[in-house]
C-alpha cells in the first residue's frame, strides 16, 4: 500500500492494487473513446521504437489492446493488465484482428511480474508508471524481465518542478486520483533517482510527446555486460 502525502502534510487516499483495478474496470467500456485519440501520437512513437528493436515484447498495462494491431507482425507480444475488464476488450481485439503475433494476455500485477529474469527484448509500459502504487518497484520489475541489450520503453507523465503548471497539477490531484491518475508526483528528478540506483540500466532517449508536452517517451537500455567487457 502506498501512502502519499499532500504538500500540507496530510495524507492522501491510499493507492492500492484494488483501487487501481477498480478504476480501470470502470474505464474499460469507454477507454478507447476517451483516450484513443488523445494518446495516439505517443502510442505511435512508442510502437515505432519497439518495432525497430524487434524480438519478444512485453506490454505492461496493455489495457483494451489498442496498441496490439500497431506492432510489426514479426514481433511476439505478451500483454498484461491489472483489469480483467480491460483484458476482455483486448482478447476481443486479438480475435477480431486475427493478431497471430500475440502470444498471450494475462491479469498480472506490474509490481510482481510472473516471468523469469531476462525474458523480453522490449518491455513497453504506456501511462502505467504513474498509476501503480509503487512506481520504483514496477520499474525494477520491468528491468528484471528485460534481456541484456534490450530496452524498457515508457510513455509517462512528467510533472513540472516549479511554476504555474506545478500549481495546476497539485490542484488537480484530488480530482484525478480516484480515476487512477496522479498528476503532481512525477517530476523527472524521481525517474533520475531511480535510474541512478538501477544496476545496468542507462538512459537511451527522452523526448516530449503530445498532447501539450505533459508526457514523455523515455527509453532505458539494459547494458549487455558481456558485450561491454
């Protein structure tokens, strides 16, 4: 359970696996309609980066499977999500689209991935890191299941450190938190701190993604120690 503090020292509502699951179960019927267009450019950029790498891909937070038809057919995709309702939509999309490169879809906690170490060439997580109770634990899991030489590709909210945008994000926090979102807790310094303690992980790319530059595409690479030596 993650206990998040407000700036005035009071405690926000706990964010747990159950609250996240419930939030996305509620979003499942309308998720594509509400967010499909809004996140289209970011999704396309993340998929393009993944397709260049190839191999076996894990998409954490696959949701309704809106990204699945965009992957190159030679990739092998496994999708996980915390919400069964979301995965029902994804399974329907796989069947209707005859997406033979999708190995499987499964309910799974992003903080406790049920895969051996070094299982995937790419780990993709779109708008997931800011929604899980313990983001650094999830990032550690993503790195664990990533093969040496592979990449962790995330689309993520990067909040402002100062200024008007920071003020607005803080004011919006109580409104969006029950929906499974967090707006003000993820300045780049938080990602940088995780990276500094992540063994064998380096930053490959960071760039702003529409809409409005509030989101970033971030690529982390897992160093192949054998090749580096």
